[in-house]
C-alpha cells in the first residue's frame, strides 16, 4: 500500500497533479474540498455546515472533517493506497489520519509539498475563479484569508511529517508535466524501496 499526502497552499496545483497521479499509480484520490462541494451541491446537513466556513475561507471544524474522511477511507477497503488532497490541514487531522491508518495496519509513506509563492497563487485562483464557479475563488479577500489560514494552521503539518522523515518539498512552478516529473521521482523512489 502507498499512502501519500499531496500538500501545498490553495491554488498550488494539488488537484491537477492528483489527477495525473491517479492515472499513473492507481491510487484512490480523496479531496476533502471536493467532498465538501459535493455535499453542498446536494444540500445535505454536512454540506450546509461546511458552506458557512468555506464561504469565509475558514477551515471546517476538525470533528466534521475527520468524520467525513474516515467514512471515505472505510468505503474503499480494497484500495491499493490513497492520495490525500487537502487533508490533513491541521495537526489534530494529521494525528487522526495516522491513527486511522494505524488501525488498518498501514501508515503515510510520504507528504509531497508543492511550493508556490503568494502572488502566483492569488493570480492562479482568480483565473480559476473565472470558470470554477467557486465563490471562494472570486474574492481576493477570501483568497488571502485562505492563504493566511494555510500558513497559520496547515504548515505545521509539514513539520509533523518532517519529524517522521516523510516530508518532501517540490517546486510547484513550471509546466504541469515538469512538476509531475518531480512528484513522480519521489513516488518512484518510495515504491522502489
Ligand atoms: P483550496 O486548496 O484551493 O483552498 P480545497 O478544495 O482544498 O481548495 O478547499 C476549499 C475549502 O474547503 C477550504 O478553504 C476549507 O474551507 C474547506 N476544507 C477543505 N479541506 C478541509 C480540511 N481538511 N479541513 C477543514 N476544512 C477543509
């Protein structure tokens, strides 16, 4: 089993790279942002709760997010591994993920962090906002809140896995294929072990 965390600020290209990784490595992709948007689209109680936080660029509470993630992992008992995208975003989420995988006799093998500077991110998200239909992509104030939340609450997750010797930094600027090549180099090396 290979379990990867695709990490990085909003707009750093996690979704784009995850799609390529699924194709190459046959892993199950779990994006908490996509899951919340699906719930919102169906007006479920979970979706309605998430909406109030997402609209402001804040994090959905850990208890809600962790419960949803656990259900999704449990729904794939035969998975050859997972790509976690947009999760974990806080230290309690990382601890919950480690415990959940430990219960299954598994663990996280690597955290791959896409590095991208703030101004590039703001420009990319605004451009995505022209077609994504995401309200949180169409307001610069909300975009900057998301970047700040990432710095305050999410970057400690990099250090959490770095302390386990699992964090890898990748330059997230350049051509999509070029960035994918950098990610593949990390994953291929893991799988060769
Ligand atoms: P991006 O990475 O571009 O910000 P996502 O789709 O990953 O987009 O997340 C959008 C929003 O969904 C976040 O701003 C947050 O409100 C919510 N969200 C997604 N994942 C999590 C998570 N792991 N914990 C808490 N909130 C989350």
